[in-house]
């Protein structure tokens, strides 16, 4: 019993000793933690003090300095388009120029609220009015929502609103639903003209984020004085000198020259990315068609640069840092006086024949005149008559409209026959009716008998061309039997056409030119039609490149409408549109035979109507079967063409002419031949 008590006492003593050791250990641990925490706090405070000092310096001592710096962050460099370069004809006659005008321009003050903008729009319309002719229908719908928000909200049904609250529809969904229900009747019943003008002006001002926008163009001196008298009311609205593009009245070339966008249109959507890459602003103007678009980089000139700064009142000020310069003057290849003479010849031809049987459907003519030695277009004319027999001019139609052209293209086929050694020069070929099983009889306009290559052109043999195809396609032709053509024949014909510019682009310096219709169908009959000009279609510009290549006898030149550009002040040439050879005609024997065939066509063939022209001519006429629909009824017609060059031994001009639907019954008159002769005569007289 005593032993147990002693053991118990020893255990208690051991426990006391262990507890004492634990307490001492805890105290040491607490002291370490306290020391480390204190050290961290000292370090934190030592780091925080410089930050507090710096913040004090920035917020108290340097407050004004950094406010000014913050304002300066909004300063930007602005640019403004200079006056555009003029466009003149080859003799320096001005076709397009600029006319200065004054405009009211809005430069958005900093932090101007929408409420202030709208009030400014209201005041502006009251004093200066606004033109809403170009106001979009969508803007009118938005105007209804702006002026009548309660009524606009009532256009949303309860179920649609429930879907909105259930997050099944968005704000944008509700807005689109409102637009579908705001029709013209609703707009006209609720909005007056003044409200529309106010909102339209307001939307223009709303678009001035980072831009200076034009509020009103062609401002009068009186309106400028009114703005100055009310300058406090119209902060941010300034007077700016701008310009309009003006065409002179001496020409009808606007479709070729093209247009530039308006300030309201801004950059054209299709090419905006290209303009923006060249530092244009979205609301600036640029060429959108024709020469204006193609030569934008020459016509646009150097921009004037400004520093845009905002003062403490938030108003923008522009300071010029670089004075821009006017764009270069662009000189066309076209002689505008000659162009006008060509157009008058065409109008006379239309007035002479149009509507007179068998020319009841003859209403349009297309002509291109060029220098066959360099590709310069001297005249590009398209003329049609409207229902009142008034002329409508469309000079760009010469490269935008294509037609089947008939026998005019046979020069390229004869070249192919000689070049591929299907026939030898002067070889006699029997012109006879051709019959392939299952197809109609094919023949020339008359059975010509034995003819050579020159006569095939002068008498317009279809059969010579058909037999060329048979040779190309390694075909064994038998009368009224099926025929197989090697597929390479199709490719050879079109490849040969392309050597002369038929079926491909001519390289004309415009944004787009038509290349004509080319079917993928490969039936033998179609290829026979193609070599007599009754299948593929071509433009007057392509026909002109083709006859120009024959005329010079060696080169297919790139067609061009612009010669050069020069500085409007110094007159120094800054750009020269060089003569470009696209390909060469290698077989000089073959091309010389084609030239002789064209000349024979005039002296003793189907082109004899040109034999009394004032210059010696080489030519080829053509007639293509065509049709049109009148009141739902198909009318079969014939389209006439003529290609020519003169003088034949040293060509100066090449002419192509297309007279669509010239006749609807048989006649020996070619609708282009007389036109071509008169153009040659006028050209000859001009050279005296």
C-alpha cells in the first residue's frame, strides 16, 4: 500500500516537471513569434512610408501638373484631305476640277453630354435648317423611339416583356422588335419635319467620336455671320473650307471618270479597309468608281496635318503643323473634241435607222478608237436612245457590256489555221455546206467554192473556219456523219483568241472590265459556232485590242485611259503610264496574211463600203444572230460589228464598233460600217 502511494507521488512529481518544461517552451515560442511579427511590421512600415510620401507628392504637390498631363493624353494629330487633282484630256482641256465651299464642322467638346448635344441640334436647326433628303429610314425609326419612348415601349407585347424579364430576350431583341413595328405611317403621323431635322443633326453629332463631321455644306457668308454671333451657343461648331468635285460641260465621260463618295457616305464599305490602311478617316471621301477610284493615290494629294488639343473648357482647337498640297493633275489619253465628234456620228446613225423597219429594235451603239501602236484609247463611246429618242451616253459600256460579234473575229481564226499549219498560205479550200449528223446545215452566207485564206476573210467564209476546227481536232469529217473532235481543239481556239485580247482582260486602267461569256460546253457544233463569232461574247474594248494587234502586226498592248500625271503647280510629270506589251504575235507570215485579207475585204470584198474613206483602210465586218424579248415575245435580230484600222500600211488609229440588234430581217446594210467610215474621215480631217 505504501509502495503504491510512493509510486503515485513520483508520478505526480514527474508530471509537474514535464508541465514546467512545456510552459517554458511555449514562452520561448511566443517570444520568437512576437519578434518575427514585429520585424515584419517594421519592414512593412518602412516600405509603406515612401509610397505614402509619393502619393502625397502626386496628389497634393503635383496635382495641377498631372491634371494637365491627363488632358494632354487626349491631344491627337488630325489630318484633312487637300483639294483633289484635276482630270484633263490629252490636250489639257479640263474635264473635272474642284470648287471651294464653306461648311459647318462639328468637333465634339470633351465630356459634352447627349442632352447638350441634342439641345445644340435643336438650336442649329432653328437657325440654319437641315437637309434630310439623305436621312435613312432607320434614322427616322430611331427618331420615333427618341421622341416617343412610351409609345415605342407599348409596341412590345406583355409576353415579349415577360420573356425579357426571364432573360429569354435582350434589350437588343426588344429594340429590333420595335423597329419591325415602326412603319412609315407611324412615323408620318407622329413626327414633323422639324423633329426629323433635329434628330438627323443630332445623329451626325453623335457620330463625331474621334472625327470632325460636317453638319452643313455650302454655307453662305450670312450663315457664317449668324454662327459667329451665336458662338457661345454653338461651341464645337466651326467654319471649314471644303470643296466639291465639278465636271465641265464639254464632255459625256463621267461614267469613265467615275465618282467620289460624299461626306455623308464616307468611305465605301467594299474598299474601306484599303482606305483605312492608307490613313483615311471613316467619314472622308474617296474614289468609288472609274478613273477616280483607280488613280486615287495620285488624285488625293498630300494631307494637311493639325494638332488637335482641348483646353481647360474642353473645347477643341486645331493648329496646323504641315501644309498639304493639291493632288496631281491626271491626263487622259482621250481627245475630248474627237470623242464628241465620234458621239455625234453615232447619234446621227441612231437617228437615221432606229425604229425604221427593219431596224425597229436598233437603239444602241458602242465604239472604241485607239492608237494601235501603244494602246492609248482616243475615244470610248456608248450611245443609246431613250423612249423620247434622246441620246443617253454610257462610254464605260465599251468595257462593261459584251456581245457575240460575228465574223469580225475571223482574223484570229485564219491566223490560227496558218500558225498551226492546218492550211498553207494561199492554199485553196472548198467552201461548201457542212452537215454533221443531228445538227442543222452550216455554211457561209453564199457557197463560195474554192477560196484561199485572203478570200476567206474578204468574202467571210464560215466553211474555212469550220475546216480549221476539223484540222485542229484531228477530225475525219464526212457529210451528215457524226464527228469527234480532240478536246485540245477547244483550248487551242480560246488560247489563240486570248493572244489577240479576246475573252480576257485588256489591262484597261479601270477598277473592273467585263471579259465576256465563255461556256464550258464542248459539243462540236458549239466550237464551230465559236470560230465564226456566234458563241463567246466580247466587248468593244476587247475587239479594239484584237484589231490593234492585227494592225501593228506584232504586239498586244495593254489598253489605257491615262497617259500621265503632273504637279499642278510646276507641271513636272510625276507618273508616266508606260506602254506595256502583254504578249507578242510570233508568226509574222500568218499575221501578214491576215492584214492582207483585211485589206482585200475593203478593196474587193464585203467591207467595200469603206473603200472610199479619206484614208486607206483594212477592215472586217461581222454579223451575229441575236434575239431579244418584246412584251414577252422573242424577236430574232442580228447584231452588226466592224473592226478597222487606217492607214492600212502605217496604222494610226484602230476602230471597233458594235451595233446590237441592228436589224430583225434580211438587209445588206452593216450598222457599223458607215459609222467607222465617218470616224476615219473625221480623224483624217483633224490631222490636216
